[in-house]
C-alpha cells in the first residue's frame, strides 16, 4: 500500500536517514530487528525483496489459518453456541421471531450462519452434519483467517512493511482471536469488519484523488459491522474523536462521515424500534440481557488488568481461591472449594502471573524514549493517515464508555449521564464489562505491542520480547486443541453411542442417561448433535430439536437427585444401560462413589466402563474438574448371592481412566465417559430437563447464573 504523501511533505534528496517515530525500521528475521538505513523517501515502502515480502505474507497467513482450523470440532458447544443453533435451526421466519422477542442482537449474523447451514445441505450434507461444530465453526474460522492479512493493511496505515508483518504475525498467533475464530458467535466477523472499516476510514481521510472510492467502502463495512452487533457503535465514537483531534479536515469530511454513520445506523434503528422488543425489555421490564455482567466481574483491578492480558495472551488474571464470585459464576458449589488441592494447578497460577507482569513490562518499556526522534520526521513517516496517538484513543474510548456504566448510582455524574435511563428502568443502567464486548480494541493493543517491541533499545531485547510473546501465545492457543475448555459432552456422547445401541430407535428405550448440573445447562444439547447421525431416523426432526423422543435422559442432577434417579431407572425393566456422568471424579464420597452406586443398583447391575479426565474453566487454566463417565449394564443372569457393593470391574479408577488421545487411537474398548454430582447453591431441589425443556427448575445463584442470557 503506497504512501499518498503530498509533494510538500516529500523529503528532499540527501536528507539523513530517518528513524520511525514509533516503530524503528529493521531487517533480519522478517526484517524486525536489525536496523537499516534507506533514505527518507523510500523508508515507508522499503523491504529487501518483494518476493520475500510475499512469501512472508503468505506463510504467516497459512500459519494463522492452521491454528484456527486445527481440530476445530474438538471443543463441545457451549451455552451461547447452543442458543445460536436453536435460533437458526428452524425457518427464516422462526429465526427472526426468536430474535424479535427481545434479544439484543441484529439478525445479520444469524441469517449468514443459517444460509451457510442450508448451503451445506444443498451441497449434499446431511442435516445433522450441517449442525456439527466443524461445519458451523467454519464461517468464523474463515473470518479469523482473513483478519490476519487485514491486520497487515491496517498496520500499514501506521508503519512500514516490516512493522506490518510483525503485527500480522502477532495476529496469527493471538490466542483470543483463535478462540473466537472457533466459536459460532458473531464476534470474529464483527472484528473483521471493524478492522477493514478502520482501514478505509484512514484511506478515505488521507487520499485526495480517490476519496470517492474509499468512502463507499468505509460506509459498507460499517453497515456490515452494525448488522452483526451493536457494539460496533463504539467504533463510531472512536472515529468521532479521531475527527475532532485531526488538525486538517477537508470541507466535506465531517458531512460525509455523518452521512456514512447515518447509513450505518438506519437498519439497527429500524430493527430495535419496529421489530425487536429489546428496548422495552431493557427499560420497562428491567431485563436488558446484560445484568449477568455484575455476577461475572466486580470491576476491580483484576478486571482492568485482565483486559490486555486476555486479549493478548488469552487468559484472565488469576484470583485468590476460594472466591465466592467465581464459584457462583461457574456454578462450582461448596464441593469444589472443599477440594481445591485436587482442582487447581498452582504452578500455572504462578506462570500466568509472571507472564502477565512481563507483558506489562514490554508494553510500558516500549513507551519510553529509548530512541531519539525528530519532530520533522513524524509527518513523513505517518503517511498522513495513521498517527500513533490514534492508538490510545482507540483503546481508551470504548473502555471509558463501558466504565461509565459502573459509576456509583446516586452520584452526580451517574445522574447526569444515566438519569434518563433510571426514569424508565427502576434498576438503573446495568453495569457492562465483558472482554468480548471490547474486542474492537484488540487490533489497537496488537499495534501497541508491536510498537513496544520494536522500540526496545537493543536487538537482543527485541528478539527476546518477540520470542516470549510468540511462545506464550502458542501455549495459550494450544488449550483449544489439547484440553477441554468447555463442558466435555462429546466423550459422553461417544460412550452413549458405544454402549447404548442408539442406532436402533427401539433399543434407545433401554438407555438411561444422567448428566450433572453445569453452568450452561442448555449446552448439553451437544450430546444430541454428536449422536444425531445415529439417533435421528427422520432428518426433519433435527429442525424441531426433537433428538431423543425415547431416550430416558435426566439432566442437571444434583446430589439430592442421584438416588431417586437410580431408583427409577433400575426398577424400569426396559432399561438395560445406565450412563452416569459427573464432574467430581476425584471425590470418592456418596452418593456418587462406585460403592454407593453399586449398592443402590444391586447385584443385577455391573460397572462395565469408567473414564475420567480434566475439564478446565475457559479463561482460567488453573481451575479444573475431573469429569467422569461410568456405564452400568444390567446382567442377564445376576448372581444369586448378594454381591459386594464394589461389584463390577475390579479395577482402580486410575487404571480405568483413559486419556482422550488413547481413546482417539482406538486403544480403549469404549469411548470416554464421565459422571458428575453437584449441590446447587441455595437449593435442594433437582433440575430435570427432558428434550431440552426444564420441568422442575431449581432456584439459587448457580442456576440463575447458568440460565441467564448472554449477548
């Protein structure tokens, strides 16, 4: 991308070689580290070889694509993904009606995802395959891959080709972008269009001859972003400040920007005023859909420091345990806090803290004036487009907007800003703070990190910083492929398919499945999608979410519900197989211990399979549960004498435990399985869902957090 600098700002021949105002030029490995000395006129576009530039560009893109598509279906669907599938599973009219009931989303992403799913069917895919994690996650992974070269062109608005390649490399390995490239929500597509919208914004304001070409592209990408999520409006506020702080504006710049913004807002205004009940729900019914933010975060220094950490390294700042807010949000319950020694990894906590401190040091040290600069070079090296002071504005404005929602209620500033909302809503403005809502600042953070690394005083420090960031990013990104970060329903589904003979509709009646309470109860529909190819005789049933018309499946079992569940299924002569999952596999206590279950079932039942492994908690890799699945089979000729409570395979739990890699290689005779029991805080009632419908909802903080909608 060439520099459209005016003749007045072109350096005269013979001027001394410049240094970048923020990103000193370099060469060597991708040209990042070793200084070079082209003249000022060629600095912006200097690169040793166009061929090397092209190969580097392609190689970084391919690496990023591999990291986004590798084992893309490994993680089970989580709560938001499950609801996304429910919205697109029916007809277009049903999809729009479900969103119009009060969801805080425009319909753009759901329409795109549904059209992709229907396209797969038209191309010959079976309905259940079109809903698989690998199929639906293809679209966000594609947007995530295309965002890598987009970041190169964004960086070219601020720096030279070497700096742009560095930004591109940091984007390719960024664990936060990799995670959301493998999530069927709209966030990766939203950030992709925000990146291009920002590129076209700079190009439009800096190009004199072809402004007519860049302004429509700026408008169209803004419209696309607003069709995906209303959080894109925060970038409009950022652009407004950029315009205010710009020294020179052409006569029509402000008018054209206002016209573009008006076009971007036309559909959202029409949607939320005439088609969607979200405004009514938020103001009149006190249900905006983001109230859960107060349960998720306390908006303390942990939350503030976690934003750059989770955006750049993919994990939240560790908190001291036990932590009541964390336990309530994740639905851990008192059992978890009583067994912290077997549920935490202390060395991971220390590693995360030190890595966070090192990241902060790089970001701060990069701001120091290690290398001299001359004011006269700033204009020539900024290409009249991206000025580096745009970056703190880009980061600070969205963060500031959300921080204002946390002002103390009753204060003068709160009343000044949000008094109008209080008059319509008795609860007041809901505090909002969620890293993915602030994902639009991630490109600016990557630009800051790249600038900071290149500004370090020695090549050795720059190499160490670059290697450190890449290493931590790759380690964090690898958690998407090799450990379970979401509820591991897929292994449970494999066990069910292996032992339950689920291909036969009549034989499905012989299977009883019990699954534990989790933070996201709706996400257990992952089992349905995994088994659809074996259990849905009528493909149209998939659209109706009627996956298990005969399977006896009781969900969200807590400690008090285990014994009644076992009594019901053992007395049912049709039941031949009991599959029981729990997330307390490291606790050998009633009512979930092998001895307790065997004693309750009696001599007619035999434990034939058990498998367990760790389920980690999303952005906190130092917390995990031991997820376990066990299978009991009714014996055709049970022993006449009472059997020991420990009847079943005389194998220790550790010996029966099978790793996911062993199961994948076929070494295990049956797929992995898990069992779990958990007391729901604040209630002794059981939650039983059949066919996705809650028949006896429980109360309490854990259930409230689990069922709360999440925009």
